C-alpha cells in the first residue's frame, strides 16, 4: 500500500514538474518573441537615423566644398527663367 502511494506521489510530482516546465517554456518563448520584435524595431530606427546622419553630413560637406571654392547661393537676379 505504501508503495502504491509513494509511486502515485512520484508520478504526480513528475507530471507537475513536466507541466510547470512546459508552462515556463511557453512564457520564455513569448518573451523571446517580444524581445525579437523590439530588436527589429530598434534596428529599423537605427538604420533610419544612420540615413538621416548621412544626409546631414552630405549637406554639410556640400556647404564646406562650396565655401572652399568661394561659391555662394544664386540671388533672384542671377536666375534666368526660360519659357517654352
């Protein structure tokens, strides 16, 4: 009788541990998925910011080259409009 109770108790504990582990694994899988989504979002934002920085640096470089060559913006009188 004691063996049956001990066996049942062990079986119950094994089943409990198995269910707990599966539940915990699902929770971790959800968390990994959530973090993966956040990582992708941050990577997209990072790429957008890199492009923005490149654009700003490109404009600044253009202004620097124009200064070195002593170029200046065309005034309204310098622009000739052609009509078709």
